[in-house]
């Protein structure tokens, strides 16, 4: 499930719930970049783009 999504100069940036329950992932143009159980960490990474 996609929690947040935006288009930037880097392309499509998404925060998704990972397949592992309780984990979150940052994707850039469909490619997994970061994964963590800490949603706040993933959101802070999302905000950098």
C-alpha cells in the first residue's frame, strides 16, 4: 500500500508499507532505496527529495 507519493526532479518518490508487517520502504522510480520499521525515519528520508 502506498502511504505517500510525489513527483520531483528525481522522479516518482513513494513511501510504501513493505511486505514485511510493520516495515516501511522508500521507493524512487519504483526502485527500493531504504527500508525501516521506523516510519518517521522513512518520512524524513522522503522529505529530502
